[in-house]
C-alpha cells in the first residue's frame, strides 16, 4: 500500500510541476481540470497512505511523511479557495505547498525503502 501511495503521489507531483510552470512562467492560474486531477490523485494517495500507516503501523519516517502530506493538503485546499474565486494564486503559498509535499514525498520514499 505504501508503494501505491508513493506512485500516486509521484503522478500528482508531475501535475503539480505542470501547474507551477503555468503559474510562474505563464503568469496565470493553472487549468481547473489539471488542478482537480492533481488534487484527486493526491487525496487518494493520502487516504491510502493513512490506511497503510494505520494497518501496518507507522515508522517515524512514514508518520512524518503522513503529517507533512496533511499539511500540504491543507495548503492545497487554501490554494483551491483562491482558484474557485478566480483570484491569482499567492506565489509564496504555491512554493510552500510544493516544498512541504516534496519533503513529505522524500520521507515516504525513505519509509518505503526501509520497509521493503
């Protein structure tokens, strides 16, 4: 289950990188369908990760990864609130959201490697 969560987060990260490109290089909000896909993939991965941590027991690394992904998700909800209102996404929040998610993903990969 941890591997499935990691793969889904990796796919979500590709969408996140594409959205960051649109935000910073094209100076506009990313397309809503891409944002929805990114959010659904990440949310699905987070639910699977939480189930895996509860069922398998959390290592320190996977517990930190889960907590950081929850923080990233909260940042994502904040960004969605701007998107829905048609307002420009705040760049600092985009960067923090991405950095927290990347750190969480790296911790998850370490956690997967330690379990395997």
